[in-house]
C-alpha cells in the first residue's frame, strides 16, 4: 500500500471537511501543490529522456501541468477575497 496522506478513492467533495475548516481556496492550493509535483517529475523525465519521442511526451506533460497551474491561479484570483 502506498503511503498517501489521503484516500484516493474519495471525490473532491468527499475530501472537503464538513465543518468549513477548508475552503475552496485551500483546495485550489492543494491542487496546485500536486501539479507542482507532476511538473517536477515531468521535467526530470524530459531531462533524462533517452530519445526524441520520450522527450516529446515528457514535454507534453510539462506543458499541460504549466497550463493547469495557470488555470488554478486564474480561478483562485477570480474568487472574492476572504475576510
């Protein structure tokens, strides 16, 4: 069993605490952190790719992770500020 800190079988709504301890901003922050991990690993794969095809696939993952991180930032910044 993997030492994950969360239950991967939960949907995002099930993972949200019911008492309001974590808001949507926190979830977006956690998503961005996970995208950062994906990005770092994809960049390592890109750097160590044995051939152009592997490098191209890793570059696609890097590009997608960067786009997803940008989208997460845009969503977070478009939200009303918390008090």
